[in-house]
C-alpha cells in the first residue's frame, strides 16, 4: 500500500527529502505531461517542472492543504510555464518543429490488438500532438488544462484569471481547430 | 453562416449536453452531411480523451534529487533559487572560472564579442548547466531515432558517439550534430544575459553546428578556436590539421599557433595546420552536398574506443591523444 499523502507531507515538513521525492514521483509524470503539452518543448518542460518542484520544496510552508498537493504543484509549474510563454520562449523550437524526430509519444494504452488499428491509433495520436502544438498559446493552454489535465472550467478560469465563458470559448475554438486539422484521420476512422 | 454551418458550430457543445441543443438533434436526423460531421466530431472527442502521454525524461528524478538542498529550509522563497551556502560557493567558483575563460576568449574574439548582446550587470551570475536532449543514432536522412536521452550538459561533460551520429539539442534554438566516432568535451558553459555560450573541445571527428540567436557555440580544436554566432559550420579534426567549412554565416578562426585571426565567409572552407591557414571557396558541387548530408557513410575509426580523458579546466587541449597517433 502506498504511503498516504498526508503522512508524506508530515515527513517532508520534518526535513525528510526522500519523502518529497516519493511524493513527487507520483505526480511528476502527470505534471511533465501537462507542461510538455503547453510548451511543446521537452527540454523546456523539464526545466520548468524541475524549477517548479525545487521551488515547491523550498516553499512547502506555503502549502496550506486547502487544495490537493498536485493542484498546488500544478499552479507553481503553471505560473512558471505561463511566464515562459509570455516571454516569447514558446514560439518556435526544435521540439515543435521536429515533433516526429525526438522521443515518440507513447501509444495510447487502450489501442486494440489489431495491428492496423494500433498503427492508425498511433498515427492519429502523433497528428493530434502536432496539432495541439500548432494551436495558439491561449487555446493550447486551455485545451491542455481541460482535456489533458481534466480541470473543471471553474478551476481553469480561476488559474487564468478569466471568466468561465472565456474558457469555454477558447476550448471550443481549440477543438474546432484540432478537428479541422485531424479531419483526414477522423474521416478514415469513421468510414472504416 | 448558413443553417448547416450554424449546426456544425454547435456540435461540440451538443455532445457535451444534447438536451440543450435540440435543434441539432432535429437537424442531423434529416441532414446526412451534418450527421456525418457529428460522427467525426464524436470521433474527435474520443481522440482528445487519448492525447498521447509524454514520458518523463530518463533521469528526471535523479536530476531533481541532486538539486534539492539537503536541509529543508522553511523561510519564504528567496528571490533567486541559487542561495544556499553550497550554491553561493559554487557560484563564486563558477563566476571566477567563467570570467577567466571569458577574459581569454575576449582577447581571441574581441571583435566577435562586441557583436554579442550586452551582458546583464552581473553577466555570469547564472551558470548554465543545461540539460540537453541528446539523440544518439539519429539520422537526419532516415529520420529515425534509435535512442534519445535528456542529459545534463555541464563543464567537463564528455560526449562520444560510437557507431551512429548524434544530435545534441541545446534547448531553445541550438543544436550540435556529431558524426559517428566523434568525441567532444564541454570546456565552458555559461550564460551571458539571454545567451548560452557553449565551448567544446573536439577531440576527434566532425561537428556540425547549427545555432541560433540564443546559443553560441565555440569550437576548440588542436589548431584553432572557432566562433560561430548564428552560423552553421562543419569541422573535421584530423591528425594533420583542422578542416572547416562554412555553410551559413561568418566563422571567426583564431589559429592557436600565432593567434592570427581569419574570417571565413559563407561558402568558404579552410585548412589550418602546421603550414598555416589556407582559405578557399567551396565549389558549387560541394556546397550542394555538404558533409553532414552524407556523413552517415563515414568510416568510423576502429581505434576510437578508448577512454576519453578529461583535462583540468584551463589547460591546453589534450592532444595528441592516443587515438590520434
């Protein structure tokens, strides 16, 4: 049985660095995935997540427990990512240009056993990843927060300091654009 | 917007809450085209639920653990994260070291440095220990990646390719392409303002540099120092001398024997050896067929498998190395 989050937090507060690492190991993949999809840049995503985690470790006293620990980490990483994007670092990178040259995304877990279907699923996944990277920053962030991280509209609006309606509008635009870009893959899937 | 466009604009919202969009329900029963689009929209939603996961870079936790201070601090976050006594000591060391290197380098590339962005008041406060995406076995022609890894790039890092070429991506806009059998070592790595400066020592083989506005790559060979602000160049180090080809931009060559500076323009090549520096133009045929395009056919020297020695900082290049004889 994994150690409860609360017990780990107690250990961290007592100065146990290993406890922090145990806790972070649970959330780092999800956090990295979220930041990667916002930045479309693996190197930048690692830098941002690492910086956020070091900042969180140093400033653990600021965690009051009114939100989940992941949400707290997410907000720190998210703010750093937003600053990075606002400084214009997220415009064009090798990662976004060479989406198919680096480490490939994992295949989705529930692809069928049919090799053709799996290949198509993978192709669609890669196309989707490229399409997400091509979204404008605001739409990409909203789409990632909602569809990749599963945050509620209310929470997204609070983090972005905007109305829920604005979040819905951004998400709708993002989905429409992605659908348009993925249409060839989606049509072939529908007509199969 | 006609009726069909109006319906299609609501399809995502309809799938989220069909009861709130009854006109869509009524329309798609009679309109085959919009019904097909609804099926595509549903399929899109399914795809969105399966966005591929980006795996955590290998070694992520080890690198994080190394960055965490041993003692938990409970004071508010400092303005900069480099603030523990260890890091202060390290920073002072790095500052002295990097300033020393910068001073030497300024002599060699005085004119070149003048064109670089003006450093911040504390230009070397942040020592860049960058993580680099190192794609080993990556072939630009075939587009395959046999192995990729994100590794910290720090002073003294020795990088050696074996049977495959490699691409080292330096993050924002810089990359190094190393031929199969190439050995390089990081001699200096620091950040001046927004610019990362990487100085590498090419021990053997060929390096192709493609760097942009925020990364400068300086190449140190037995014969010359080369500055490449925003340029692409091909360097081949052989026991007889150093061969350089400028594919894009201007290359500053500083011959180590007599510190004579030669500027290599785009489309030129140079050989630097005991006889001096000889510059010539690349023939159009060569320009169309740069080395990096066919270097996967390069013969890998069989003796290029010994351990890579790391010289102390500030010392001269470790040539001749055993495999250079």
